[in-house]
C-alpha cells in the first residue's frame, strides 16, 4: 500500500519534471544561453527577445532568398546554405557582419539593414528548415 503511494508520487514527479524541461526548451527562442550569443554583449532588449519564425520567413523571402535560395545555391558553390544551421550561430554571423567583425561586402550590406531582433527572427526561421540536398 505504502509502496504503491511512493511509486505514484515518483511517477507524477517524473512526468512533471519532463514536461517542465520540454516546455522550457520550446518556449525560449532567445538563444541567449548559447555560447555564440553570450560573447556578443547585447542590450537586454535584444538579448531577451523571443524570435518569431513567421516574421523571419517573411523577411527571408523578401531579402535573402535571391542568394540563399536553392536556385542560387546550386549555381554558386561558395554561397552557404542557411537552412538547418543552428539559430545562435546564424544570429552571431549576422551581428558580426553588421559590426564588421566578419567581412564580406555582400553580407555586410545585407546585415547592415537588419535590426538585432530581425536577425533573430530570420536565424530562427532558417534553423527550423531542412538543409537542401544540392548533390544532384
Ligand atoms: C547578394 C547575395 C546575398 C544576399 C541577398 C544575402 N546573402 Fe547571406 N551570404 C552571401 C554570401 C556570398 C555569403 C558567404 C560570405 C562569406 O564567404 O563569408 C553569405 C553568408 C551568409 C551567412 C553566413 C553563413 C555561414 O555559414 O557562416 C549568413 C548567416 C547569411 N549570409 C545570412 C543572410 C541573410 C539573413 C540574408 C537576408 C537578410 C542574406 N544573407 C542575404 C550572399 C548573400
């Protein structure tokens, strides 16, 4: 009898712990706890901003697809595929381009037009896509 009660309590605690972890992982889209972002010394409004994939999709389709879409990727072997890369990594590259810590004339111009919150939206959107198979 007592054993059964202990087992029930344990089972409930386990379910609670698992749900809490999953819920946290799904809801925090700020990627502020990643090493890539920690080094950037962002204002707290940008650091804590929760990325929105649908806003990112709209921006990506307006401004990035011409070079980072499949059609261009299969022609230009040096253009990186952004799809499926880690959001924090992509975000850091954009901040670095804008600050001049990473140099590329095309990308510095592109990143210069984005706010840090827009960069998070786009980075999050691309991180959720599946990388293209460009082998054919
Ligand atoms: C005119 C073409 C062009 C456009 C438009 C463009 N990019 Fe790029 N992008 C490039 C090229 C070329 C590189 C590779 C630069 C290098 O070799 O360092 C690059 C690199 C990047 C990288 C680094 C990827 C990595 O793996 O390190 C990111 C992130 C990126 N672009 C994001 C974007 C986003 C977001 C947009 C839209 C706002 C965008 N780019 C629009 C040409 C473009």
